[in-house]
C-alpha cells in the first residue's frame, strides 16, 4: 500500500538521519525527582488555581490545581509528599508562573480517587469525556490543548473520523515511537475509548513508514477491532500537523482558519490515547509522560518523567552534557523553543529535550532574498513565506493580513530550505504578534 502524504513539507536530513537513531532503541525508563515544581499553567487556556497550601501532605494523583475555565484542565500531584512552596517559579514561557512545589517522599501513595473507572463497553461517551476532564488530559503532541474540549462537539458538528497521530515527524524525538512499541495495547485501548467519546464510526492511526516496528505492533494490537485501522504515512515533516495529517489520511482539507471538526475529523496524539486508557482503566490522572532526552548528551534516552521534574534532572538522567553544549531546546529542532536556564520543569506539553553542541549549531549570516520560491514550494499551508517575512520586518499589518499570516503553523520548513539563510519562521512568528496587537487595538 502506498504511503500517504500531503503537499509541501521537507525531509530534514542530519548526519544521523534526523537524529532519531540516537534514542530510538532506548527503552522507556521511569524516573522520579526528589522535588517537583508543578506550574499552574501547563496547557492552552486558562491557568489553574492552587488548591493546596504550604505544609499540606499530598498524595499522588490528588488535585493541586483547579481549572480556571472550560478551556482548562486540572493539575494533579505527580508524587506523594509535602507541599513546601506555593509561589511563582520559572516557566518555559520565559515568565515566572504560579506553581506548587512538592518534596517527594518516594512512597507514591495514591489518592483514593485513583481506581478503575470502567471499560469502553460499560461507559457512555459523556462519562468518558468527564473522566478525561477529571484526569487533566491534554494533547500530548506538543500543543497541550485540553482534550475534553476537543471532544465536546456542538449539536451541528459530526465526526466522521478519529485520527490518532503516531507520525512523530519532528527530528530527534522518539518518545511516541517507544510508547507505540512498548505499550501498543494502551494506545489501542485509548483509541477505542476516544472513538466512543467522539462518536466517529472509524479510527485511523497514522504512523510514518520510518517506524515499521511501531506499525507492526499497533496493527497487531488493533487486529480484533474492525473500526480501527493503521495507515502508513510517508516520512516527511510536518506530517504530524493536524491539517497535514487529515489531508494525508482522508484527502479532506480543513478550511483556512477552521478547526479539524470542520472537515469532520478529530485528531489526537497516540500518547494522549495511552493516557486516556490509564485514566479509565486504572483511574490514574495525567501525572507523567514519555520524554526524549537526546542530542549532545552522554546517553540519549527516553524517560517517563513525573511532571515538575526539572530539565536539569532530566539531562542528568541522560548522563549529562556531552562536551560543551551551545543550545538546549524544549522539544525538537524544528518547532521547539531554546531555553536559557535548566530549572524549568517538565509539563504536560514537554515531548523532548534536544541538546546541540557548538559544532552542530552553526550560526549562519542572512543575505538578501533571491526570490527563488523554495519557501513557497515547501509551505504545507500554501502561504508565501518570503512575503510574510518582508511584511513582518516592516510591521506592515495590511500585507500580513493579505498574506494570511495567522494561518502559519510555524513549522520552520521555509527557514530550513532558504538558500539565503533568512530567519523566515522566526520573523513570521514575530509578525503574527504584530498583527494580533494591531487587531486588538482596532
């Protein structure tokens, strides 16, 4: 069967073929830090409000942050122990945000609420959605959008497809890959639960063809279920983008400015599905996730980390830095964020930590745009990045509007192929901010 794909995109090459071989054979290994720092902002939407105080003894799975609105999700203690601080702490956003700090007693004593909730057959769609909300589950592909909101369809909305994203197209990262290989039953059980929650008649699990072992494992686990199909995707970036995945798997296109449900689709990550299975079948809320720690570290690995574990602790678990690091990225090299400190905590949206040495992260000097059109040919959204780049630099709001700057997904394909080495994606991201501010003023 031909591998499915979309128009545009790139295949980032590296001396180690995208960097994935560094960690792809490293089995998942769990680690719990002595102290965890749980930010009250771990997802898109309203931040949570702390509901514990300094001195409180908390249990693993206990709610320590209550949602601030419908588009929000509760935060749970990732360890059992004592609350030693409730105060602003460093965050990936670059700002200090309110956080609950817990000193781990290493007992992993569970909250009484952590118990099986039922099965896919015993629960209604509404009950599954409520369990997802109570468990604090958000999208684990990086966006961290509260999952219960995605599945709360309006009366005039209908899902024809549930699509699970197993592409993991970001170079270097392999945590989803290991999750599919090592715990395929969790992924498939989660798919069954999300399928019922969505009301869709069929689930398609898309996996890139550079992961044949994951394709085999998930297909084997899904054999008993006729409404779950594994589809092979071409290895290309950003194959895991929602709109690109929908186009590849169904042939449908999401309207500009629209959500996947406008094309009759709901998209969730395979790790989100696995977390849903844990929440329903074990009653365990979202308190940990698989994180790839790779690049210029001594032992590239895939760790199952409790939320609140510092980046420094995670890197130490990978054997520490290999040589003199130049850049640490939260996420992968294409869409991740470079950080300037290591006391930032792992949260629900942390998929990986990628370290680059000075030899790997060579700075290049920009030159003038030569109008070659390469950025246009690879843009998966069909935009004109060179025009958006120029308009962003000039803060030309009218051109930014005409060229549809808000449809940019910041994938970085344009920057990757630019022969003039222009920082297209970075400038377009700044242009989005300029456009948003101008719109708010109006």
